[in-house]
C-alpha cells in the first residue's frame, strides 16, 4: 500500500483535510447542526418532516370520509406519493385541490413554528437565509409548502429568507460532499466518490468537480449514482455496510472503464452527531442496525473496503447529512454572511453556517 508521502502533495498554503464532523471547512464554518428542539409532546422537528406531512394528510382524509368520499380512494396514506399529490393538485377538481392545499397549509404552519424556534437559538441568531432541501423540496406540493412558510414568516416580521435548494435534493447530498475537501485534492482528477446516507435510502455517486468551469465548485455535477432503498429490505448494519461498499466498488469500476480518474477522497453525509474519530454519537436511530455503537466506525469500514484510489491512500471524511446537503448551496450563498439549511425527509435535519473569507459579496 502506498504510504502517506505518496499522496499528491498540497500546494503551499493550502488547507489540510478537515476532520470528521469538523466546524472549520474550506468555505464555511459550521456554527451548529443537528439541533434537537424538545417540547412537552416530543421533538418539535417531528412536526415538520415527511412522516408529519403524511400524518396531516391522513387526518384530513379521515375528516372527509365522515361526510363525503375520499378522493384518494382506498390507497393507504403511507403509499400516497408526493408525485400523486402533485398530479391531483394539477388535474383534480376543486375539492381535491382543496384537500391538498389544506394539507400544505397545516404543514407550513408547523414548519413556520420550527423555523421561529430555531432562530431563537443562540447559534442560529442573525441567520439571513435558510435553504430548504430534502425530499419535500422535490415536488410541487413541497415547493408550495416552502413558499407558504416563507409568506407566514414574512407576515410575522421574521427577517429571514427561505429558498429551495438549487440542486435536485437527491443530488445535493452527493455534490455537497466535495465541500468537505480542499479543492487541491481534485486537481488532476475527473471525479470524486460521495455518499449520502438517509433514513430510507443510501446513495453513492461519482461527482465531477469541474473546477475549470468554476473554482468554487459551482459547476460540480453528478456523473453517475446508485440508489438503494434500504427501508424496503430492513437489513442489519453489517449487511448495509457491505452493500454500500459494493456500490462504491462498482462505481470505481465504472469510472475506470470510462477512463475517469477518481480523486483519493470520499465525502460522506450521514444522520446524527459526528464525533472527531468518525463515530456517530447520536441521531442515527433511523438507520439499519446500531450505528451509534462505540465499536463501529463508518469511515474506517469504508477505508477497509477501498484502501486505495488512483494509487493513493483513500481519505474518507464523514459529516452530518444536513451539513453536507447544505454545503452544495455554498456557491450561491456568498451574498450573505450567515445562513442555514433545513432538510425535510424521514427526519428534519438542520445546520447553520457562517461564510469564511470576509465580507459577503453583493
């Protein structure tokens, strides 16, 4: 195995690799992430995630059945996709549209409460803009919920801007992984491996940095990805890690077949609070098996599966999945100093950033 000295040297003055769960990243400082807002009834974030949205929809359907016909028929609420709701909103009658908009309004009210509560936290004060990502962002219904939340906040004189994440949410969690590494590591390489681990799915992909087009990674794009819906199979932790390792190895083979040189780096986003040694301290309860065990280290397991890339020791950096998804938005956040991200999926992820490098560009 090549020793550390054989890795491409960093240019003089360049930042070194960041640690797992680091606060100081190449372009931003991570002020806070994975905030857990508790209420007497439980976690406030549980009121504004995908499950909460489905719960609101189910309540509305029950009310309708008491007096009228349910426009969704006998389909179980958990099987109703956001794409179906988008179609009903676009092509259904007034009552169907009213049902969907009623759900959107109630969800937006809940999300407004979460945002207001976050902004009262010390680490979230003076936040100028919040990016909304996650699965909810990938639908018209989700976009309406984001827009309605923005209007509710504005109506309450809450001076924070809400915007939808620029990349497709399925790609943002992979593209953001590049921002965990100093840009010099990408020089002389065509792509980078990235992983996005969620409560329902695991994605692995090859991302093109495209530094010649945009040195700030604003032109980074997904070349190829593999998706595994682990929630459908309910595997144990070891089976999940084996499957993920296989996905990465498959992507390495595909890249080699296309003559693509991969950088010796893998950026991983994973739910929970990440320790300096790459352990997961808390917040991984939706993942298959016990990922919070002191005897389990995800970066080490990935390095075992891929010890070398392009003839150099593989560097694996792990951070919280909301942090990583938010990082994909960094090139378009340079007109503000302090900003955050909310990822609405199986859970409600959150992170707050401060841009590095002085005053924001106007």
